[in-house]
C-alpha cells in the first residue's frame, strides 16, 4: 500500500511539473475563460481588412475568448452591412469611413474604433485602346452606384484628368469588381475600379491604370491628401456602452495582429489568410498583399487630415449633407488601451 502511494505521489508531482512548464512556454488557452460569440459583418472579403483576418487565423481572437463568425453580404453592399450592425445581428462591421459618416447623418450613432487602412488603395483601369483621360470622353465607366464610395473615387479621377464628371462620361454599375475584367475585354466599359486580386489579374492581362493610388504622389494629386482611411471597423454606440470589455478584446486581438503583420513577409501573411481567399492562386495573393500593404495602417489610428479628406469626398457625391465632427464618429480609446497593453 505504501509503495502504491509513493508511486502515485511521484507520478502526480511529475505531471504537475510538466503541466507547469508547458503553461509557461505555450500560448495561453481559453480553458478557464468564458467564450463569447461575436459576428463580424462585411461587404465581401477585402484585403484592406487584413489585420482582422490575421487576428482570426493567428488565434488572437481565441486568446481573448472570442468565437468569431462572419456575415458576408458580398458585392460591396455596405448599406446591408450597416443595417445588420444597427439591427444587432452583428456586433462589428468592416466598412468604409464615409459609410460611417452617412450613418451618422441618418441619425444613427456609431463609432469607428480603428482604421485598417490609412490610404485609399484603388486604381482606375482602362481598356487597352484608352491612352489618356481625353479618350474617356463620351465613354461608359464602371463607377459604382450613385452616391457611393466608388463613384466618389471615379469622380475625383475624372476631375484630376481634366474631365467633367457630370457631363463627359456615362456611368454604369457592374455586379462586382471581378466582373470588370470581362466588361473591359468585351468593350462594355472603357474604365473601372481595380483593387485587390482583381487589380493583380488586370495587370497580368496587360491592362494599365490611369490612376493608381498606391503611388503616394498620385494619391496626393488626385485626393489632395496623403491620408484617406477608407477601411475601418464600426461598432454601435449602444454596443460600446453595454459591452466595453468585448470591444476591448476585439481591439486587443487586431492590434496584436497588426504588430505581427508589420514584422512578417507577404509570403508568411499569404499563408495565414489564404483560407479567406480560396479562389486566389498563391502568387496572385502574395502580389496582392505586397500591393495593399502600401496603403494599410500600421497602428489603426485616425488623423484629422484623413477625416477631412473623406468628409470632402462624401460631400461631393451627396453621401452626407453637411460635415461631421471627427469626435462624433471616432472612438480610439480601445485602440490606445490595446497598444498600451501590447507594449507591456
């Protein structure tokens, strides 16, 4: 009996020692944490929300006790994303800065808690027979819906090129950015917006952009600013008030992912996020990441210059009727706490 007790005691001590060593060196698990489910609404998967996807695939949401699901509205349907957020069907929305301004103008109070991009990443691609902006006069252009972010971008490009966006072109709406390739090849449109994987595919097919905002000089000339935080994360004021811990956990995970992204190669990033882009081949995805990283935010913070630039763009297309104060749509307090926590 004594021998059994000694053997069992020794075994338990060894097990405790092994478990203790593993706990010291391994990634913290959530066995003692309450798992909270959250839904992230998005208007289609977009590379400019890269830090959010990395936080998922690197396990940082899990570390914070968050079980993440996505509600993908596809086709760039920003209004549906925000409707889902307002209705409470989702808790976080991947959306555009100008959409948040529009939401505020409609009397619905929400906040951007971080920006995943600090520049606009879009390009205006043209048919192979188009050599200058003058060649676009009288032509059809894929410019998104009236009063939308894409329409604001196209209008800015046309003004930059010396054309009148009200009179000199005809706007058409394509079902998705990916359909631009077929529309250009068939001659159905003379120009359209290319970004992400579509941009890489267009370049591979020999199409050229008249405007490429990943070039800092063109960004400044076309938008009259170096900052344009197009891609953001949006949360309702009610959710912030009632669930501040959840917002903080989300912010902690994404900030940690931003730091990881800043220190890893496009190849390593592509390997992690490839499940979000199942139809992209490896080389195109790597090229896409290299391109979009030129416009991503490294820390998630906002700037007054960026706010003013987006406001001007939104006013131009009638998304908002009057300027909105930055304090009414931005809450970076969770972002700041996340950075402070990461630094410790």
